[in-house]
């Protein structure tokens, strides 16, 4: 098919790093889309596994222009480089391991975004898709059900790059660029700024993303480390952020995470701090944890719907609503944050002890 000479309706920006096996499925899922004129901008972070060669071999057969740009390693840096190279007025930031089961996913997403923008005088709307994980074991699972539903909420910390980010260029110009200092969670700042300046829209179509990292590293372990990293970034503890970032591995080199060594290193960093600074960090952590306590009642709501075999995201959230109406307000003060800090400290000590006991059992 002839390539476009006019600016496309949609620029799909994809950061890649050693993603050679994902290139053909990525181009195929985009080629299957109907009713939208798009371009694909691939931002490579220095792949050495043949990713770029695969792109150059497959790009001539694609029914859309494919541009490859090089950037320094890191998804934030790569997506910023892709943004600068893109020509479209609407942008879709997409991970390389994502696919769209529906051939009209992008068309309906654009229509939904335009309709939402038309309802606002300032046009400050961005969309994300309904996340579903592609797992090696497709059996029903409460943890995966919980995270897929959580990804459909618009609460702080719930919107990430694996859900896709659909946004008009002017609004991204206001809320971007992506954070280039972290290998992960580069999208957290943009997501928060979008929520503060405008609104998030849950798009009607599903996006399917690989669960490989979570399956290899362990869902509980990876989510625990992610929560620690989000907390450290939120409270401004750069030493803790740097420690977790240093242990982050590229996707193709992942292995089972071991929490005990990670927690020991965090504990050692904390012990080197002056007592007043340690207390400050724990208190700030209490504020972060208190602000995320809604996940406990939401988890109970999700479990009820999971047991009833309800579709992800359907049904009422009675316990979450009660939390928002009463518990959140009752604990939003210094004693509430202090209580959350003490509970988190206890969790940290008990988790470290439990992981150490598991280590001794494995090696004994």
C-alpha cells in the first residue's frame, strides 16, 4: 500500500530495547487496525539483538510509514525522542508488547477522545485503554483480576504506560515530557499532570499486554518493589530510588526477584541516616500509604465480583465508596499518617524477617 504524504491522524510512538521478537506482532496488530491513517515512530534505546534490523526488514511491507529514531536508553527519553519525530496531531504512546484484539480499537478510541474533547471548552482530555494481561496460564486469578480492574480506575498511581496513552499534541505539550531519570514509572508524572490539568478517559477498547515480567519476577515481588519505588519517588528519597533503579533489569534479562536482599539494602540505607531524617521519611511514607489505603476495600470489592464471575470493571464498589465517604476523611490528619507509618514499619520489619526465614529454609 502507498505510504502517506500528509500528516497522519495518529502517530503511534513505541520505545524499544532488545524487542526483536515483538516487532512482527507489533506491526501486525497495528496493520490490522481499520478506519485510521497512522504512522509508527519507533524509538530505539540501543538494541543489540537485531531489533532495528527486524524493523527495517518489515517496515516496507507495513501499510503505514515506519520511522526509526535513536535515543539514549530509558523509556522516558525514548518516548520524548519519538514525540519530537512524530507528525500527527494525536499521539498514542504504546509499549512494544501490547496488542489490540479488535480491528476498530484505534478508530473507536479516536472517536471517543474527540467526543470527550468536544464536551470540554479547553480540550484537556487524554485516554487509556482497558488493560488485559496476556498470561501463560489463562486460568481465572484474583490478583490479575484486581490489577486489571485497578488499571481501569483514574485514581493516582493507577494509570501507566502499558494501558496506552492517547492524547492530542497540544495537551501533551502542556503535561509532558516524560521523566527521563527512571527506567520505569516514567509515565507517573505525566499521568498526574493530566489528571490535575484535565481528565482521564477510559477508552472503549481493550489493550492486551504481556505479563512476562510479572510471571518471571513474581507478581507479588514486582508489585512490592514498584510500590516501594513509587513511595520513595513520592516522598523525595533519592537514595532509595537510586537503589531500586540500580537493580532494575531489561525485560529480556529478567529473573525471579528476591525481596530479602532488596529489603536488606533499603534497611541499611535507612540505618545510615540521622534519626530525625529516618523519622521524617517514615512519617512521609505513612502519608503515602494512608493515601493508598483505598486499595484494601477495593480489593474486597474485586474479590466479591471475581467470585461471582463478573467481567472486570463491572459492578458496584460498596466498600470502596464507604472508604471514600468516611474512612479517608477520618484518617486524613497527622495521627492518621503516623498510624499508617507505624503499620508500614511493622510490615517492613515482618516482611524482612519472613523473607530471611524463607531464605534460610531454601538454603538449609
